[in-house]
């Protein structure tokens, strides 16, 4: 049985659905990220788990309790907010111990607990400082320690790193994951940052317009997207217009050039489809004798630090190719004709409805 379960959960504000038909099972100790753009319903779903919003329909269960209508302070859920929400008139220790104080925990016990958490979040020696005396990263550590102080059954994090700069975000997300593994606490993490979701999560829930688009491991979401939306939202993607050239042989034509997909199509010859290709699966050099090949014109080369991105025009379409930055790499001039190689397995052919939507 799942430790956290959402069954048929919906949320309406007026006549508008913010979340609809949300079904999810989360195992004890699992780290699950809700990933999606603004307005997709991920924060609303998180707030329903916390109890700050009540579902219009459906059921939320934590452990063996139905908490659908239970107040937040009786759910044993810890919440870390995007804006930290620290009390400015309390110092670090007092902020961390606040939930324990409300729960009536004796002073000695709550100070000992706060001290242990200070050490866990690497803030030993900061106990007497006030929020305005801390950096953004330090404030977020205090907020995390405060959420953990009440020993919650579920930890909820609502875009906790979005206000921090890139280097601090990277360090803190590593610390959050390490701490979550150490404590074995069931965690739901809301983010719009695909890199965060891919690097942190046991599983990712990709959301769109209040619905779940796909649930899977980071590898499943990236390599085997269930829809064109997921494929486009996660990572960089080449989306090529093509048409069926030979249904029985799984051959498509891109700008008049035939490629193999390794599949068999029920679609008739000439029907339009969309081919999705990840840039890192492409190369300007042939790797295998049976690789697909598309000829095009190199339009420009972009240096992205460790990655070099080549842009090649194939007919009226552009293909992006990512390769590691090698100082000895020879850069052909723009305007030169080049060949782009990729295996059959790199091709993902999307459904007709997705082509229209794309």
C-alpha cells in the first residue's frame, strides 16, 4: 500500500478547474517532483496535501489516515515555502523550534532538537542570528530545519530554490537530497526547473493544465516521453515535420530525404507525422554503418560552455546537434554542406493529434 495516496483529486476555483482527475501513489521514503509550467496546478496540489486548500472532490490519504478534510496542523506535514516565511522577530533557533513550541514540547527538548537540526543543515553557530542577518541560502536552510523539526510524515517543498542564484541552488539541492535520504522522509517537491526535477527525483509527475501528463523515473521521462508536450518540456528537442514514405518498412521522408525509424506504420503513405530527436543523439560524423543521414547547410555554431551546439538547416527546418566541447574540435564555416547522422533508435514518431497540437 502506498504511503501517500491521492485518488480522483480535483480543485475548482469558481468555475475554473485548477486540478482535475489527479491520481498518484507515493511510496514511503520516495522523493517525487511535480514538474510543469506556471498555472499547471502543481502548487495547488501541494497545498491540498498540506491542508491549506481542501479538494473539491477526491481523497487524500497519508499512512492509514484519510486527511482530505483534516486541518494542516493535524496532518504531520512539513512545508517549505518559496519565500521562506521566517518570523523576522525570532532568531534562528526560535524559528526552527516554533512548531515544537506550538505543540507544547518542553523548552529543553525543543532546543535540543533545534540544535541537532542546525548541525544537519550546516548552520551551527548561527543560532542567535535573525533572518535579516542571513543570506538567502541560509534562510532557506532555516526554513527546511523548521519544517523537519516537527518530525513530519511528509515533507513538502514549494519551489524552495527559485529565488537563489545558480551556484547556491546547485549546492542546496544536493544537500536537500542527501538530507532526505538520510532521514528517509517521503517528499514532494514542486518545481518548474526540469534540471532540478531530473537530478533530485525518484519519480517525476509532469503536469499540464491541471492534469498529469506523465509519471515516471527521470530516465523514463527523458528517454521515453508519453507525449510531444513532455518530450518538448524536458530537455532540448528537435521536432521535425516528416511524412510517411514506406509504412511497412517504417520509413519517413524529411525534406525529401528518407530515414528509417525501425517501426511499422498503420498510416498511409504521404501522411504527415512529427519526428522527435534529442540533440545529443545526433552527430556530424558517422558512428555506425546503418545510421540515418540527413544532408543540410550549417547555419551557425554556438559555444555553451561544456557543450557546442551546431545548427543545421535541412530544407526549411533546423536541426540542433549537441557535442562536448573539445579544444581541438575543428569548426567548419557557416554555409558549408554537412551530413547529420543518427540511429533508428533515436527517432520518436509522435501521434497525429500531437503533431496538430505542436
